[in-house]
């Protein structure tokens, strides 16, 4: 049974907003729905475990709302953006504002429910789950504290970015990420890199992992994912 997490949906398309509310409530969530960012700000945002925000809304955008949530209200509540655009700069803007995920319209209800569930898995009664010190994945041991990868009792020397890529893909096992997704999630905003940088780092990572490198898969035309 799904824990009674509370979600605020801010979407100016009333029909879509109603569909989102109905389907999330069918999953067991408590859902409040508004049709503007201004209406969302009238709510007590401290009570929500997740904000689902449309980017383009009336006079105040979802981005502006998220900025107020982070900078003025100082809330760390998870945010998922909904948008009809698939522009790299817009996606980067969303993640720079502290987004936990970004869903491009049109999307299926099942995709939305899966994305919401993944974000909320990180919560336990409204608080982030404690990160384990180590984790065994397949034939690998990941030492999160020491920032090390150990395979068959041998320490594998990884660069910082290689380790961050591995940890990110492991934590989102089974989900495909494009090169742009990985750039937005892992590289700093002031570092100029391109998609080829992702390919090079993943190629090096796979090589260092030996046979375990086969855990990192490339779905042609889509991106990379981790699966044992």
C-alpha cells in the first residue's frame, strides 16, 4: 500500500490537471490541485511531500514558483516539472532550480506515476532516506563514504565524474538517461562540456569495471541505463 504522501499539482490546463489528480489519488496519494502558480503560493507549501509544476502557467511560470520555493521560502520539497518543450536549455534551467525530475509532454499516466514513485522513494515520512555506507550491486561493492568501487576485492580507481556517473545510474537502475540528462545532473553549471564528454567518461568507466562494465547499457537513440 502506498504511503499517504501529499502532492500539490499546479497545472493551468484544467482537463490535464483533473486527470493528474484523479490518477495520483488512485495510487493512494493525497492530492491538491491548482491552476496557477499564484494559487499554489496561497497554499501552505510546508505540508507537501512533492510539487508537480507545469512550467508554462499564466503570469507566473513554474520556474518562477520553484525559485520562490527554494530561495524565499527555503523549502527542500521535491519538485517535478511538466513541460511541452524538450529544449536542452530549459531542462538545464529546471535542474539548476533544484528540480528532482523533468517530464516532457505528452507523457503516459504510467510514466508519471513511476516518476512520482521514484522521487518519493527517497522520502521517509517527509525526510530523505539515509544513504547506506556501502552497497553490493551484482559483483560490485560501492563504498559511498570512501567514494570507492571494489570488484572481487580489488579497488578500482575511478575519477570523481566516473564515480558520480556510476552512483547516479545505480540509484536509478533500469531508467534510461539521455546524454543531456546526464550532463544536467552530474556536471557543474559553469563547466562547458558536450555530449561526447558523457560517452568518453562512460567508455572509460566500463573499461575499468571489466566484466561489470556490462551492467551499463546503451539503448540506441535514447541513452544509458544500469541493469545487472
